[in-house]
């Protein structure tokens, strides 16, 4: 934990210096119109270039609606969106650039810039539903080339709201991000990213991730609210040579039709030195927390303290896989998760939202939280402390069944190269926690509650070495005397 | 007298409408949220009311999304103030199995009406763009003449072969094609409606096709194509006994137009006390290019401001299939018109197309065909103000026999006042006309014009009296007569 | 004179354009005729697409097509059908320059290009100049107004250019600028360039093989401006607003 503090300090210092030199320019002075109709791409770009060339400052968007296509933010320029100001994405896909280096489309790009920001109480609205559908039309007409996998354009052929790459000292505060055609905001190989008090409200199209941090060093995300169709706060590692590291996530609230806090899916380099505090996830289809190392990622020193997971399909999913690692050996170790309260619903937690998460991996009863490594790559040293998980229970073996016989337990597929989701194994043999291929898993002051009787035990350990359960309580109706922890091929298991 | 009777009979049957049961839209599960597609619920409501013997389907404040609905006999759609019927932008929500798809339709119904202060909004631009998209993808077949679909774009309201129809009070907006169309209706009353439609190409305001006993009154039309338009699609039918009174109109085409399709023709019209403004083409165009008969048209008190042209009367021979179009008995009196120097509809989203260049400002024109004279035209107490300033180096048509004969006859062309490009007069051009009377006609050009005010070519019988013709050039001869007989000019 | 003409026509008939030309409707690329949608990138996409397919013609039918600068590419023709108006936006930052000269239609180093038809190109010069002046006053544009004013057509180092039948009106700068270009054929074009004072009709700089036939040029400045190093220049039946025949080099 000590390693976190210098990061924060550094960011704060840079923030102070950031505020000092601001000179304000008004975007309408450059001819941009706030009528919601005029396409202002060229005027806004001109303004950014001008401010950049004249020592920097803030480009102020006063209240009104400013339509734009792709623009590139430059060093020492901050976009200040006043209360009531909205940057509207053009709905014409041809108004967006697919950056050659990045390989994605975006409304606001920055590449190799420093001291940049987007601030203020205004909004960025990608209007992505319309843009994405317009793109579909051009693809069908043969004017744009895309395989239309899943009957939608590839996410790189749909504009994000923000994509910053290889930038330094980024400040994103107070703004609201809405409805891109792809991810909302990506910070890729950036240093010192400070995100505070932003709102993401985005259920407009597939792959609407809330925030994506890719291979960044020094990140603070706090006091922010996310409601996104895809993963809420998502850390990725696209390059085997880079990590996401030195990251603080504090006091964020999220909802998603995928995962709350996620490492992966693309996870080549790794994730190190994270501190996540006071996280609330609700109405979320998949897991409140998913850490995936499926492409060779190294994951270590992750502290999660304080999680409320309400009406969320799953609470914790830790997974090592072997998908695109190309021989790079993944690991996941030293994970501490504490002070968690979770309520898992019987029904679909994101029912009624636009772009609901896809119903997959049926038939299965409610899935347990899971820690699943690989036979040769075990997840190491996981501590779970002060945890209360409330499940609906009621697993019906006539609908889906995975019993406890060696054949059945060994029958849980390894799925080394599959896309990692908590539901991927279909029916699992436990109703609260399933652990497989792990070393050193420690439960302390943990309560698992099932509201109805389940045919499965609470916990199954398969190939787990060195596990302990202290102050461990299982509550399940009509189940007195049931063996709630079932070890298999495991050793050094200490129960209470 | 004949008209008076027909108007009287209109008022008589309107009295009948008063007793009718009201049904609230919500009773049929119709939703006012703007997103629920109500097509089938509204249709159920109409069918239900129709089967119960009639009544009003009442929409209160809200937005009611719908596709094609069909009105049935004795049913009134009543839109309370704040209620908007919103057309779906999905073309497949419209009935495409008919020749003319539309949002609101009726076929062979008796006693139908759309009333109230509410709005019908076709969302025509989005709808039309979606149609183009379906055509570009090859799903809908269309040859995309002029890069837009002619076959599939839905009209706003299309009523066919109905009797006793009333449209009153409503606002009709943004169709993807023509806006309000009444086709072969007997006893039609349109009163106090507003048509506001500059959403897409061919947004005619009101199209009256082969209707009998029509009164259009107290209405306001602002449309990207012809504002008040009479058509005749059927050679065995015609528009007759029509009165247009106290309307105000603006258009990026013509203000009041007869045609273009004019198979049967037009008889017994009274067009009284109307205003036309900011209109790209003519204040009034009467055209019969398709063999139709035009007879007994009376225009009184027409005021036109900032329009591209004042009057265009034209016989053509386009789709007439051997029949001969004719035009006789046209009276226009008490007219005042100011012709625009620039583009009268500049700044509108679908401005009228800039065509037939190069030409200087075109004159009002009466143009028949050789041997097919426009006959018995009376123009009385008329004042037209022109900008003048024609530049002969930009476009030139002199008054030598060779120049005048070089003006093409263009029998098969689409009839517009600008079709001949440069014309040899700045005020009035007459060709192939008989028995033309002009009394108290004032033509004034503000700037010098190289052309005379009036050119007559093949006019047989003209009596001009009490005429004022003036441009700043002070040229002596403002009337040029060519190839004509029995011409009596003022001294 | 005859030699000269033969020399010019050689350029024109070498053009392989007609062979592989395919026609594309503007609507295929989502280009809107509503007069308010800024179509710049859609038109550019269309040009690039046609260029990559080996050439062809982009057809604009009746309507008003708002746009900023578009870059013409080799073997691409634009036809403005009767009633089609290409309308230049009044936002100065939407204009690109070639060799320092902004234009609504620009091209650099392209060949076999054409813009023709019975349509109109409207420069909205007065409104554009207003916007331009404001940017200069605020210091956001450093050029002087004359340098910065966009032409309607600005071509540089191009070869085999045809401009025919159009009405070009109300440029913010000179209506057409050709520099270091060869084999230029202009025919039946009417230019009305009076939105602002002292604007020329057509400017030729270091061009070779120019044939202008039946042009009407009405401008507030000179109708034609030619640099001394222009070669092989033919004017046939071109006149100004006063009806005077235009002569090379005057």
C-alpha cells in the first residue's frame, strides 16, 4: 500500500501546476456555433491548434450544443465545458477519423500530448446509436468495409467519445459522458491520469464501456458515477510490454450490463499496485469485480477495500486463462478483498436497460463467486476478509446439475482459451464460492447466506493448496448438518 | 351562381356532423409517450367507432407515434390542442401495397374528418432518408430519379374516392412527399388548416386531384413544393366547382398551381382574396400539358410579394396521348405582385432548384401552342413590379423575327415560367393566344431593362386599354407585336 | 493557332476517363440535399471511394449541398445536374488551401479531373468574408484577408482539367485559381463574382495549354488574370458583363 502514496502526491502536485497557467479562449470566437446543427469540426480544431501554438490555455464551450466530428487535443490545452454546454458527436460516420496509429475511431483524440484535460459540468454526447446505425447502412451499401460480426460494425469502426494515447498529465473532471457508438473513453499508455467527479451515462450501443484504462501508469479515478451498457471501470493491457500500475479507484458507483470493475479482457502485460476503495456496483449483469489474466498478464498487489454489490449477477471472479498469451506466463497473486457486502438476485439484474447483457451459458442455476486458475498457473495468495454474500439459493438439480463426484468435478471444463466470464463453466458445483487451481486462499470473517435451500454446498475447493476459513458462517434454510465446504484434490485446508 | 349552390350544400352537410360520440384514445391502449408505435391500436379504434355507427376518436395532449392508419366512414379524428400524431420513421410501418403510401389514408369512405388544433407530423426528412437507405441497399426497388425515391415516400394525408370530407383547424407538418392529398373527393371542406412542410422534396402543400365541390378557406400553407395545387390524374375526371378563399401561401415552387399532371382538367374555379409571398416560382400557374380542359377560372384579389413570377398560363403536349389540351375563359382581376430580384425563397432548406440558366428576370407569360390558342383571357386592374436590370451580355433574346422564332415551343417539356430561358419581354410575354383583354394593367421595372415590356407573338385579337408600362430606360416602344392580328393597343 | 489547338486537344483526348467511368449517386454516400447538412466528409469519402475504384463520376441531382473544402482526386468527375447547387459553408476554418490558396474545390497533383453540368456552385462569399474578417480581427488567422479568401476552385499542379457548363457565383476570393497546371479546358461557364469588391474571375499562374470557350465572366475585379509565364493560351468567344470579348494577357 505504501507504493500508492507517491503516485497520488505526484498527481496532486501536477494538478496544482496545471491550474496555474490557464488562459481562456471562447470557442464561439473561432466561429463554432452552438446551434446543435452546424458541424464545427474545423473551427474547434483550429481553436485547439491556436491555443496550443500560443502557450496553452482553456478552450471554453459556453452553454449550447456544439456538433463535431473528430478533433485532436494538443499539449497544454484543456476543453472546458461550462454547465449547459454539450459537445454532440456528428451522426455521420464519415466525420470521424480512424486514427492510423491507434486503429480506432474517436470524437476527441490526443496522441503524444501532455498537460491536457476536459473539465467542467458540461456533457459530451456521442449520439452513438444513430452513428452506429448509419455505419451499418454504409457497410450494407458497400461503401465501408466491415465483416459485421454479430451484425454490428467492429468496435474499432465506431467512434468512441475520447481516446488518448501516450499522453502525460491528463485531467478529466466534472463532465458527463453519454452515448458513444463504442467505448466511452480510453486512456492508452498514458501517465498520470486524474479522473474526478465525472458521470458516464451510456447505454446507447454495444460495447459502451464506461472508462477504459489501458497500460497506464499513475491513475486516479474517484467520486464518479457510471451507468454503462458494457464494463464500467475497465483496466486493460493491450501490450505485453506495458502494465496498468499505481492505480487508485475511490468512491465510485457503477452499473453495467457487463462487469463493474474489470481487469481484462485483453490482458497482455498486466496490472500491479491497485487500491480500490468504497466501490458500489448495482443492477449489474455480470460480476462486481472481475480480474482476468487470459493473455499472459501479471497481476499482483491488488487491494480492494469496501464493496457494496447490490442486485448484481456475481460478485467476484478471478481467472487465469491462456488465450492470446503466446507463451507469456501469466500470474495472479497477492489479492486482498475486504469489507464486501453483496446481494445476488434471482432474476436478470439489468432487465429493462437498453442493450441488456446477453443471456448465455444456459442452463445453469445461480453461479457462485469463483477463483479459477490453471493447473500449471495457480492463483496465489488471495485474502477475503469481512465478507457477506447473500444468494437467492434454490438451485434446482432438475434444471441444471453438477454434483460432487470426482467425475462431475473433473467434468468442469478448463476452458483455457475461452472468453472469461463468471458464467462460462455453466453449472458449477457450489452456490457461494468455487475455487480451483489456487494456492493460499484465506477467508476470514465470512458469511454466505442462501435465502432458499440449494442442492449444492456453499463452497467447493478443487486443486487448492493451503486454504483457511476463520470465523466462517454459512446460512442456508433446511440444511442443518450439510457439509458446506467440499474439498477435492486439495490439501492444507483449515476450517474455523 | 353555380358555385354559390355548391358552397351552400357544403354548409348543409356540415351541420350533420354535430351529433357524434367521443372516444378517448387511451380507451384503445393508444399511448401518448411518443415512442410506443400505436398503428394497430389506432386502427382498432377507428374500426371500432366505425362499426358502432361513428363518432370522434379524440387525442389529448401528447405525442402519438404511428404508421399508416385508414379512416372509415363516419369517423372523425379529433386532435386536441397539444396532441401530435407522429409518423414513424420506419418505412415498413407504412402500407406499401398501395399506389400512394401515406400516413393517414381513407378509401371510399363517407363523412370523415380530421379536426382540432393538434398536429400531424410526418417526420418526413428522416423517413425519406431511410427510404433512400433501403433503396441503396437494394431492399426497395426504385430508380432514384433525381437521386430520390418517387415510389415509396409516404404522403401525409391521402384520401381517395370519399364523400363529405372535412379537414379543419389542424396543423400538418413534414411529410416525406405531398402533404395533404384529396383524390376524387366529392364535397370537400378544408378550413383553417396550417400546412408547414419543408421537410423534403415534393412537399406539395395541398393537392386537390379530380375533386368536385371543394372549398378551401382561411388556411396557411408554407411548403417546399407547390402550395395549393390542383391536379387531374384521370382523363375521365376533372376538378370542378372549386373555391379558394382567404388563404396565405408560400412555396419554393408555385403559390397556386393547376397541374402539372392535368389529364381531365379544371372547370369553374373561384380563387378569391389570397396572398402569396416568398415564393420561388409563379404566384399562379395554370398549366395543361396532358390534354386537360381548363375552363371558367376566376381569380380575384390575388396579392403576391417577393415571388419569382406573377402569372404563367401554359398549354403543352406532354402526356396527352392524342387528346388536345385547351384553356379558355380565364379572368384575373385586382392583382398586385412584386417580383423578387434575388432568389425569393433563399435560405429555405429545400430551396427551389436553380434552373434554365442563363436568363434574366422572366416576364409573366401566356403561352399556348401553334394552333392551340389560350383563349378568352381577361386581365383587369393588375399591377406587377419588376426589378429590371437585365444584362443582354449575360443572356439575350432580341425582338427580331429570327430571335422571336428561335424561342422553342417545348410542347413536351415540364411547364414552368422559366422553361424558355431568356424571353424577349420584361413584363409580359404572350404567344399563341386569342382574345386577350388587358384593362388597367400596370407593369413597372425598377431598373433599366434592354427588353420591351410586352411581346405579342401569334396573338389573334387583343384589346389593351388604360395601360402603364415603364422602366427607367424611357424607351418609346414598350409593346412589340409580331405575327399577330386584331391587336388594339392603348394610345 | 492550329498547332496550338492540336497541342491542347492532345491532352484532352489522352484522358482514359471515359473508359472505366462508373456513375455514383450522391445519396449512396449519405450526401444530403437539404441545404443544412454539412456534407464535406461524405463528399470526400465519395471522391476517395471513386478514386480508389479507378475513377468515375459523382452525380449531384437537384438540391442544395452544403460543404467545406473537398479534395478532387485523379480520374474523378463531378457532375452537377440542372438544379444542383454546391454551397460553400461560411465557416472559414472549413477551407483547405493548395499552395496557400484556399478553395471550395481543391486539388494538387491530380489528373483527369472534371467538374461540369448545368448546376451552380455558390460561394456565399459575403457571409464567408464576414467570418474571415472576424477571425483576423481576433488574431486567430494571421494571413491578410485577401490571402485567406477562398476561391471556388483552386487547383495546383494538375493536368487534364475540364470545367464545363456551370454557373459559379459569389466567391469570397477569386472565382477560380489554376497554378502550375496543364491542359485546362473551360467551356460554357458563367462566372458571377461580384459579392465583394476587386475579385477576379479566373487566375492562371504558370499554366500551359489552356482553352477557354464561350465563358461569361462578370467580376468586380479583372475577368482574367494571367501570369507572364502562361503558355499555349486560347480564348474563344469569352466575354465580360459589358459584352466585351476577353483577350489573353490584357
